[in-house]
C-alpha cells in the first residue's frame, strides 16, 4: 500500500509534512531505526561507578571598519532584535552586523547595509544548449543541461583570475510543487526522469564581480558539469566488487549509476569535493517482500520499509525495486569524492568511510600529515564517526601527488564516538538544567570499527562493517546522539564542532533517556557540541567535549549559549550545516526552526569574552531551509533549499514565490550576500 501523506508533520521541529515526505521518507513518522541495546550514556556512568585548507586572514563581514557593532550602539534593527538589548560597545570581528530579527517574510532577509543576489536557481542554464526554463514544459532532456533542484552543500574552489568553481549538491526533488498537474499516485515517465536529472550534483564556473560579492555564472565553461541519477560512479575501497554490491547490470560490483540524496559535504586540502549520500532508503521499494531475516534486519536498521515509494521510480527502473535487485541499495549511502577540476573524471564512492545516512564529511590533517574525515549519521539515536587514512597527503599539484591523494580515502581506520559525562547521572534530569559543575561536558574516545581489511567487530567481516556500519557501531557501545548532522573542525583552533539537530524521541517510552551529551528529553531545538582531541591531533583516539550551545529561546531556562549572557543572543533552533569565517567564528544554518519563525543563518563567536554570542545573519523564505553555507573575504553564501515546501502546496498553489515573485513557482537557489 502506498504511504499516505500525513496531515500533520510527525516531526517535533517546525518541519512541514511535505518536507518529511520528500526529504527523508517520513523518517520521524517511523520508529527510530536504532533499536539496539547499545547502552546509553547514563548506563555507562552507572556501570563505571559499580584543516581543511588554511584560510587567509582578512574579512568581509568586519571589513568596513567604520561600521559600529550591531550588538551595541548601532541603530535599532527594523524590528526589535533580541541582540539589540545588548550592552557591548563593539562586537567580535566578523560579527559586526545588526542581527536580523526572527520573521516569516517570504524573502531572504539580510542585515541593514548588505546586498544580495541569486547566483543560480533551479532550471538556470549550465550549458549553452540548455533550453530556457519553463516549469509548464519541463523535460528531462532540459533538466540535464540545467541547474538541479534543492541545493544543499555549497563549495567554492579557486580558478584563475577571480573565477571559482561552484560545487553544489541537489539533495532531492519535491514533485508536488515542481510539476503542474502532478498526480502522486501516477507520475509520468517524463516526470520521473526529470526527478532523476534534477537530483545529483552541479559544477558551475562563476566569475566574481568588482566592488561586490556578486557572482556571475559562466554558462558553457569547459569545467561545468551535471552529475545525476544515471551518471556512472566507481565504487572504491574494501567493498568494491563484494558480492553484496553486484547487480544484474553490474556483475563486477564496481560501477554504480547515480548519487542520491546528497546532503552536505566538504572540500579536501588536495582540491576535491566530498559529497554525502543521506536518506537513500526512501528510493527503494518493496522492503516488505524481503524474507531473509538477516537482510530484513539490515534494511530495518537503515529505515528501509514498506512497499511502493513516494516517487514510484521502481515502476520505471527495476533497480529501485528490492524484490528485483536486492543489492542495488548497497551501492548508496556512501561518501562520494569528485574531482571538479577534471570534467572527464569518474567520481568515486569511498567505501572505506562506511555506509550510513551520511550528512557531511569534513577533512582535517593529522599532526603527521594523514587525513581525518569527520562524519555524522543524521538519524535520531545514531552516531558520530571519524575516518583516519593510513597514508599521508602529498602536497603540491604534480601528477604523482594527485595520483597518490586519489587513493588516500581508500584505506584507513573508521572509528565511532563514545562520549562520557563528568557530572553525576542524577544531575542530568532531561530538562536541560545545567549540572552543578556548570557545564554539559566530559571525555570521549574514538572506538575503532575497521582498519583497512581488518574488522574490530566480532562476528562481522571488514566488508560487513563498512556496508552495515550502523550495526557494527551498535555492538561497540557508541553513544546514541540527537541526529548528528554537520561536523566541522575549526581551521583556527582545530577544535571540532558537531550540529545535533533535534530528537523528538529522546526520553520517550522505550527510548534512550537524556545523557550529558544529549541532555534534553523531547529535544525540539538541538544543540552544538565542541570536541577537543588530545594534543590537538586529528589522529587522537581520546578527546574532551562540552556543549557550546543548547539551542532554543534564550528566555527559556533549558538553553545555554557558551556562558554568554542570554540577553545578547538571537534565538536559534535546529542547527544543521556548519562553516567557519576567516576570523574563526562558527556559522550555523538551521533546518526546521521550532520557534515559529523561518530558518536562517547565524554567526557564533567562540573565543574570549564574546564566546557564545550568537547573532542571526539572515532568514530564508517560506517553507525553506538554510543550507551551504560559505563565508569568505567577499561574501556570505547560502543555499535556499525547498522554498514553498509547505503542507497543501502544489505548483498551482505555491507556498512561496521566491525568488521570481508573484505568479511564479518557487525555485531553490544559491544566494550571495555582501556588505554594500
Ligand atoms: Fe539532509 Fe540531515 O539533512
Ligand atoms: Ca559536567
Ligand atoms: Ca542537512
């Protein structure tokens, strides 16, 4: 039976039912897939008692030295901002803007004195032969030559002479608001093929403009590229060729078609792009027909269930039907590495980094020059991971260096995190009230799961650990987290930050209760973890940690902002993607604001007396989530994902008219913002 669209979103956040359906296949409407008896942190306590590339100095946000700190003496914002109650005479560098007040405008709202531009949106041409976008006459052939849908990760890689390569993930499609006259029960082949073409990745050259942060796409640039659901990707690392990744079309198990649900990602110091396959489960039909108990348990742990899928791709390609191609699904859920500088290159699915609902992947070099990659598995009660390569990165751009670095992510050790608090368990009561030592903090360790082709998990081979990483991590006592999303090391201090979006089920009957690292039951607003590895070495297996932010309404006693006086901060809910500016401030985009206003982008100071100061920089249109983000000397960039994705919306009755205005349908797009 086809799943019906719930009338009310099952999420505790501000997410719409339409988002739940098309983005994550109603993940929150189902039980959390982690039903392992894996001890949660309170039990462990009781048991015990009995750089990505160096950023150049300089800025943008604080570049206009004459601009007064918005936190103190600047004129009041257009509408009262919580931050305007502050008393600082001058904010920290990089936060010298007047915070945007929470709002529900169907627009990208930026601070006074800033300009903005839509760099590229769904349907814009990437190649010279791309037809003009017309949503009423869209075709798959046109979509293959145009910018895809629902942009999420955003990266800028340098080219010569003020040009960049803009690399963008297209996470998923919203058929109901894309296609006029769409019948969810009977999509046409053309509509399905538009979906295949609108998923995936875009590489687009852009030119910077003088005296502004605007970027002009170079249509037809020789490096422009679209990768989509039928593009060949090579499986590399220990799982390549394994019987469980062989299919009728690919009996060798080495070439998968397409990349799906690419959420966030990261850029490597050797000039490639990592992109994360997240909610791949929702594209595969007929899990209910699987009778083998081992296979069924593996599917269940990844949230694969039911008969028909929402998009019904299985009607048009057997590989999306588990009853016909049981192994096709094992070729998704990986970290993918793309070389955007080589438009002929085949992107690689790096199986050594494990298979789960990958949110993102951010590298940092270890003290001896190897590469660590930090990764979150975005599901309630799932885990935080780190991969450390066996060999060192080679510097430079010689052919030898490039060939060496192209193998870096194929061999190493994959770890999962266990976090232990330092306060007595009875002081962590699930309310978010700080324990007596004044901090949610403690110690942690990275537990090895697999090293190269050697498994550390009893009863599982190395290949099984990598294919069914969640099941391996269940066995070693990993800490169940509140939806680990983006993980970002500071290029200034090396400390690692983890966005934990929310977890409606924390503390529910039969589910794990609050612990010091996830200290609120029914966690609606999420939190941000700060992790310091021993000797500041990314290869370390021990670390200390504390919660930088416990998000929500600053007036509420269950929130915490790094010790900052909460009268000075902006409300923030559901942290998701993370980035750093050149000053070492942490920028956070949100997804699912449960405080009643639209999602947005926030800057957080991390050091000195301003630590914890949180200011909202922008808000996004109705129904949208804020993605990207990217901050450099000249601009702040975000992806506006799924504008108009509100319940009841259709192409005929759109939930937003951003960016084209009245009478148009919404188009997800990339926005650049700069100080005027
Ligand atoms: Fe695609 Fe976890 O957000
Ligand atoms: Ca503590
Ligand atoms: Ca995300």
